[in-house]
């Protein structure tokens, strides 16, 4: 694992667009073995994700999965928390859990939620992310995956029907202008949004985890209910792209926006 290093701007642009590289090692019997690796650059540190079980085990770290901080977390990071979302998604599958960038103060959670809800992947600085979302949109139009009769209230009932009274009467959360999701509920430490199409019914859950300083760190869980064989095949097909390209790139962008917003808020609150 590489530690902190200075990255020239020209190299940073390459890393933002890079998909894979390769590591060759010598096996115990003296034969060269090549392992694919994923460049992960978070704006400060350069990491390499080792995509081989033996190497992953050898370089494991108790606080991170898949090669670096602010990336994938073990599922227990979600299932062990007393989230209200568990009451609604007993028949959903936990697809993955991701550490969200940065930390915040007691009042910063709504700002983080708003930032995520307003994020537009089609405007991503990553060409790979933009291209994947264009391909997905075109496939959806061609195959009817995103038709009105395939969504919430048509093919599947909304999870708002499952909300207990206190969540139903409380704030639902921000509108998702660019993402195909609808807010379900917003509390002091949770935000959930749902979306559905012909392939699956999915939920994005953002959770606030308090720390000892009175602030928090946050994490995102993705829960899905695939729609039969089509949905299962679809989720299996997109999984490598989600893990290798989409989420790492998007999380880096969200972190940059978060840092920019934090600096702006600090500057506006500075004494004249």
C-alpha cells in the first residue's frame, strides 16, 4: 500500500480517468502471476486496490475494505447500527456499504444529505462515469427498463406505505433532481431514498455515525430487491462497474464538494 505522495495535476487527471493497472508477482514456485489493480486517488493519497484474495488478506486493514479509506465497508457497518431503515427493508438485500468522505459537526448532516441528493452523475468530471450513465440511460430507453409502468406505484408499491407514523409525519428529505430516487424520510441521523425500474427496487441509505468529538462520520448503504432473473442478471452485470469505476469516482467528487463547502462555510463564518 502506498502512503501519501505528491501528485502533479497532469498525473491526477490520468488517475481520475484510469480504470485498471496490473501487478506482477513471483509465486512460491517461481512463476510470475499478474493481478489486476484499481487506481484509487482521493485527492490527497494514492492507493492501489489489490484484486486478489491472497493479496487482499495480506494487506487487510480493520477499518477499510477494498484498498483505502472512504471506500467500501463491511456489511456489519450497516447491519450493526440501530437504523430505522431496517424496519422497512426486511425483504431487501444489502448490496454494499460505503464510507462517505469527510466528517462534520452536529449540524452538518442535512448539508451532506442535500449535497448527495443534488449530485448529478451525468455531469461528473470523470469521463468513465459520464459514459456509463449515458449507456445505462440509452439501454433503459431501448429496453423499456425505465418506463412509467416499471417504477414506484406501478410495478412496485412505494416503501412510504411501510413507514411508521412518526417517520411518515416527519420530513421526507430533499428532492433528487438528477438521481432516479424519491426521498422516503429524513431524521437527525438517517436519510433514505428509493427508486424502482424494470430491473430492481432499490434504496439508498445515508447514516450518521457520531464520534467522540460531538461530530460525525457518515456511510452509505445500497439495498436492492432484484426483479426476478432479469434483475439478478442486471445487478451481477453492473457490479464490477459500480465497484471499480462509479462509486470510487463519485465518492471522490463528493469529497471535493464537501471540502469546498466546508471551506466556504468556514470563510463566511470568519470574523471580519
